[in-house]
């Protein structure tokens, strides 16, 4: 099914308020949606494909086997790593909307577990690698809509961090993978990336599995002064601003949290901000 036919099909489903149970072969349609998930058409990609996926996954339309297959496709080299390393090209949409399928799938797994430990480990390794390798951090792209790689990936991290299979070492690595995006130097974030990443960090810290030394070392690792080598003054300024805004956002997000480890984290954040 080509992009136009798929768009018309999904628009008909939405306009007629059809439930998935009234759609013939919804999984076959899902395979077509996966093929076009990176369309530069924001209506097809975001309003139709993604919304349909999220709705149907939440409604339990797909079997566990079908969900597992969608998950495998989302994580493969033709989706999550399609064109990885490119900047300014349309390949970013395939990557960022593939990663955005993880939260609804992981949400289903929390409600009725169907993913094995090995499945969660695959998600963890692919997601942390993606965070480290993604170079296109554009937010909203004129005429093409949201790319938003840091925010979409952070959404996935937030859901993954809630898995009981994510223990101390894995949570620590999720934090360090997010660090790559927090310390971005090529742009100043302006599309609420700091809030989305902060939500993921709060979820990780809220598991209360990390030692204070782990948290302290992680906050220290955000220091732009340690990452100046080879960077221009503009890069350093942008990185410093992104880190400072993130720390302020994180502080506000946990300002009333009294459960461990949040009181100690607030002190560490204030110390880091006072150094800037």
C-alpha cells in the first residue's frame, strides 16, 4: 500500500470513528504503517500512523505475538537505526517515530507482562545505543512536523526504567545514555526537551536502586567544563545552557519529593548549579 492509499485508509477509519474490531486485518494494516512510519508528511506520520498505533496498542487490538513483532521491527536497523548518524535528512522521522512506539508497548507489558527478561535487555541495549548515536536533535521541522529525537527517546527511557528487569547497573547506564543528549552542544533546546528528559530521570531515580555515589558521579558528569576540548565558544555556551536548564527543570520536578533519594538529589543539583 502506497503512502496516499494508507493516508486515505487511516483518515477514513478516524473520520468514521471505526474501532479496530471493525477494520479487516488490523495487523496487516499495521505492517503498512510500519513501512511508512518515517513519512515526511506530518499528518500521515504523526496524526494518523502514530495515533492509530498508540490507540490500538492501548486497546489490546494486537496479540502478544503481534506486539512482539512490531517491537522487533521498531528496534531493527531499518527503523530505529535507519540512516543513523545523518543530520538534517528525513531519515530522522523513521528513527524517532519508531522509538516512540516503545512507550505504549512497554505500558501494555506493565499491565499484563508478556516480554521476557531477554526482550527487555534487547530494548535496553538498542535504546542506549540509539541515544548515543543519534545526531539529529531537531525539534519541530517546518512543513514536516516533529522530529524530536531527544524527547521521544526520553519517553522510551521513562517507560523502560519502570521494568522490574532494569536493575542498578542498567539504570545507571540509562542515566549516562541520557547524558549524551543533556550535554548537547549543537543546538539550544527550545521544545521542552529538558522537561521530557527530566521526567525520565525522575523515574530512574525514583526506583531508589542507585547509590548516592552513582547519582553524584552522574551529576558531575554533566559539567560542561569537562567537555570543552575541540569545541567552539558557541558549542560550549549552548551546552552549558542546556545543562543548566535541565538541572533547574529537574530540581523543580523533585522540589516537593521527600522519598529517597530526592532530598539528597536536590542538594547535589544545587551544588552543581552554584558552580556554574
